[in-house]
């Protein structure tokens, strides 16, 4: 009997140890974007470098990825170095390099959690269940998006006859189109799955790309494993568009209303 092929996402973030502590990876055609690979899968590959490191402590708490330049199709290497390890948290420095040139840098914080007083001030929006919201189709040239099932409650990707809007908010149910258990790698990718907010405000596609992405993980690995159907509700909006850049903030909840992650981006755009 032949072995089952790995999930495309797992293949896209797979890393092989090499000399001097480097990890080797390769871009995956299923996660191609308009220029280079989908930034969410690049961020997940960087997180993977820490997750599989023998010196890793605990679960991810935060990840900041700076997209210094385009990632070309083909092989890349990642270096992951623990800058400091404390009793309950650990700080990492990462680089993704192609042909001797740095394409992406990142920092990550990992740590162990303990039981304390807890509360969540940000409430999940009141929305229909994912089964009651129709799935949306993305244009063929946005290849990576076809790996995800997206059900927009508000702020769908603009169509040719749409008008400009005064609000940049999109709220949608998301999950892998091909079922896969939710984990920190998949959650990292979903944090970057929101299309640029300027598309919605201007009701058209524009040249745009993430410059910097930060994710704060509120859920540990065990908590993510308790959501087997994979559905995540995401809501994203911008705050200001000015001189070719804008910020973009998002929250991601489980189906049961648990806040899983918050994320912030700085995005370049061109008229």
C-alpha cells in the first residue's frame, strides 16, 4: 500500500536539517501569490524552524516577520538562534536566506504558561454559523487562497461593479479547504489570509504587500487541538492609509468564541 501524501500545507512548511544548524526548505506551487509565495506560509515556515529546534522552550507566544525582499520560487534556508532563554520564556532570532541574500527576518518569543486569573475583553462578533454562510471564490491568479475555505459575513473581496466603501472591515469564517487539525503553524498562516484592506476601500485590486507582520498567540497547543473542525472566525480592519502604507489589525476566534490570536500588519500599497 502506498503512503498517503502529506497535506500541501505541511509540505510547504517542511524543513530539513543541514550543516551548521541551517534548515532547508522549498517554496510550494500551491501557495504562490502574485509575487513570490503567500506570506502566511513563509511566516509559518519560520515558526516551524523554532518548533522543531531541539532547544525550544514551550509554545509560541509571539512572532514578528519582516519581509525584507521577495522570496523567489525554489529553495531557501532558515537559521534559528535562541538569543536568550529565561525560566518561562525564550527569545529567538531568525533569517530566511536565498542565494546568500536575506529575504526575510523574524523574531519569536516562546514560553511556558501557568494557570492564572483570566479574562477576555474583546468579544467575538455575533455572526451566523459557518454552515449558514456561502463560501466565496477567489480569482485563479490568487493561487494560495484556493487552499482555504472562506465564508464572508461582511467585507468580501471586491467585484468589478462594486463601489468604494468607507469601512475596511472584513469578517469571515476560514479553514483549510482540505481538512487539517488546527495548530500554531496553521493559525500563523490564517493570520495573514486577509486580503489587503485597501482593496476593499478602493473596490479594486492594487499592488500591495505586507512589510511587517506580528502575531500574538493567546492559545496554547492543547487549546488549539480542542477545535477539531478547524473553523476560525477572523475580523480585520485598517486604521489609516497614508503615503503608500497602511496598518491592518485582525482578531481570530474559535467557533466557540475563544480568542486564539491577534495580529497586526504594516502594508505597502501603490495606486
